[in-house]
C-alpha cells in the first residue's frame, strides 16, 4: 500500500574522514551515541526511526509535521554533531524482509531516492 509522509535524512559531515582516522571501537562508540541522540529526539516528536546506514539515519514524520519541528530537531542534534539534514514529503511503500530469524521493515519509493539526489523539492538544513 502506498503511503505519504515526510521522510528525513540526517548525515554526519566529514564522516568518511573520521572513519579512516578513528579506531573501530571509537567509531562504534561514537555511532552508538549518535544513534541514541537522534532516536531520543525523534521519539519525543513521535517520529519513527526507519533505518541507519553508516552515519545516515532515515526518519519518518507525519506529512503535516511542521517545518519548525524539523528545524528544532536539526538544531538539537547539531548542538552535539556536525550534521546535514534533508527532508521532503514522500510517497512510499513499506516491505517486510525476513531471513531466517532476522526480520526488518524497509521503505521504498522514487521520492525517497530523491532525498539522496537533492532535487528541488528536497529541503536542506546545515
């Protein structure tokens, strides 16, 4: 079923350089703290944590969630991390994947891909 919501993508600036210079344990600890910080702030706004890919986190907010909430979220996270945030209204479908005992739900759609291509309908903070 096709749904509509605001999808938010947040990335750490300069992450590739940090990965190359930090120890694996330091990077794992850093990412754990980053994910926890993003999750706590998103949870307060009743947003859903979709997934993380390295330093990139995708979140789902209601379509009518205000730009002010998104801007405040960005400001809160950027107090501790050097990040860039992209967001846009997306039409998407959810799909559950199962492999043995592992399962997850992911989102798919052309609009979500546009978050990564910075098309004109995608807004950017940072």
